[in-house]
C-alpha cells in the first residue's frame, strides 16, 4: 500500500497582506475571480476552502453587530 504525502504550494504575502493563490490551489477549489474564500481557524491550524454562497450563511441575518465599532471591539476574538 502506498502512502500519499500531502502536496504543498507556496505564495508570498505583500506589504498590503495580499497574496496570489497558486494555480494548483485555484484549480483544486474551482476558484474564479470574484469567488469568496473561507478561513477555518482551529487549534491545529488554518484551512482555506471556497466559501458557501452568501445566502447559505446562517449568521448573515444578524446584522446588528455588523458596524465599524463592533469590528473594532471584536477584532481580537
């Protein structure tokens, strides 16, 4: 039985904290211009995948905490 090793791709982060997704990652996730990404943060690390359509977000209806003051207050969470 062969052991499959995870494949690795790299990209740099610019001074504006921007990066380009490697073509292999874009292809694997079927990412196109305008698509949204989701970053899942866990104790083990961070995974990136294609975000579900905005209508599928169960928390999208909770806009009462969606202002700039709230963003500042909850930035460290």
